[in-house]
């Protein structure tokens, strides 16, 4: 990991444009100013977005011709990290690596969050990852039908199954709430600061259930039997876990229960076009790397074919509508 530099991040838009216009070697000109690009990850180290940001870090440095650092700023459903980016100058020197949770769902479900999804725009999309409904290894249920029977009995006993997620309104929280709503069961929601601690507590038998992203530590724990998989949120069995049947195929109530997470690099919407194009080109170059493509697939992510900035913006606007509607349908209200 590259140590965080102490040089100030402030730089006005005119300075950026002057540097970009300094010659064909725009990245070199910026590098000579001694400045770095910061990718804020609004989740803890080891979270999928953190892993992906660090995988791209070196390739982005090469494409930009300057230092790129990754800075973790977890907390408040990712709002702390996103707000930090938005508080800094919109000059293309700071971006944020997110899923749909931090820019879209968190402001829709946490009353304390002041930013809106439309204040940001994507400059690159990693791809999509499905989730697995996973249980602690000693849970007395071997399949989804038995899990539902167990959950219903727990409800009658007044001790609903515990469900770990990464914050109010997060994608994992909403999936858990929707699954429980559709199946007619109750869950006791337990918030965590990120995916890794939730997965660790699940494997450690501290909580009963969670939706875990298909990759990293969770994938290894499922494959080694340290987590029990009850179904996938994808529309077909994941290539990495072909024995895990989609939830939509296991219960009529879940026939439309299909969810995936995406990873994207966002910048403030006010970043000048030249700086936005520069970051977009660097991201595209990194995503075309064969090693990055193989790594994403190994983490359960289907890599996204590079999209134009206009196509990315249309994608993002559609996702805002989709996930705000999901939040309303589940009945999650700002707290």
C-alpha cells in the first residue's frame, strides 16, 4: 500500500485545465505538480470495493502517470466517505469506489445524509456481482425450505433469526428485508461496519444469516463448508458455485427476487469535462487488462465491457430509479 501523502488536496478548476492543456503529456504535467489522485473507499479494508480499488491502483497510476492512493473512510452506510469526496474540490483528483449502496440507497434511507445521488456521475463500471443467502455452519437447516420452516418456528417462539447487514438501507439490508417480507417471516437485523466483520461473525456463529457477496472470504468459506449456502440472488446458478440454486427457483414467492451489486468509480458531477475524460480513459485502460478481467471473475464479478460516459450516465440514472423504488417497496424509511 502506498502511504498517504501530506500535500494539500485543494486545487482549483482553472489550475487543472491549465495543467491538462500544458501539452500532449497531460498526465506527466500533473505528476510534476507533485499531486496524487485519491480513490476513497467508503467501506473498511477487505470490503469488495476496497479489494477492487487496490487491484486497479497500479494500472491507474500507469495510465495517469501519477501516484494513486486508496483511502478507506467507512461509516454511516458509506456516507462519510462519499461526503468527504463531495467536500473536496471537484477537480478530478478525488473519486470514490462504490456499489449502489453508498451513493443511492444510503441517502434514501438515512435522514442525516445530505447529499443526493445526482451530485455524482460514474466514470467507470467494474461489473456485476450476485449474492448468496448464507447461514452459520451449524444452523439446523440444510436447504431453503428447511430454512423457512426454521425461521417460522423462530417467529412463533418470539426469537426471530438474526440477520447481519452493512447498515440501514444498504443493498444487503434491503435484500434481507425483501426476502423476509416475501417469505412471510421476521428477522432481527444486526448492522455491521462492512462485509468482512459480518461474514466473520456469520462463520463464527454469532449471527444466523446474511446475504454475502459472491467473492473473496465469503466464497472461500462457502466452498470449505464454513458457511451454509441456501440460494443465490442471480437469475441462474453462479459459475463459481454451480450447486447453489437461485432463490427465484426455490419458492414461488421469490420468482422475481433477482439482485446483483455493481461496482463503479464515481466523481462529483462538477468535475470539468477534460478531467472526467482523463479519468474515464485511465479506468477503461485498466479494465482492459487481462489480469484485472481474470481477477474480477475469480471474485464472482462479471466484468463490464467499457461504456462511454453518456452510456454510464444513463445506466446510473436508471439505477437510481430502480433502487429508490426497491427501498420504497420494502418500506424502509429514513431514520
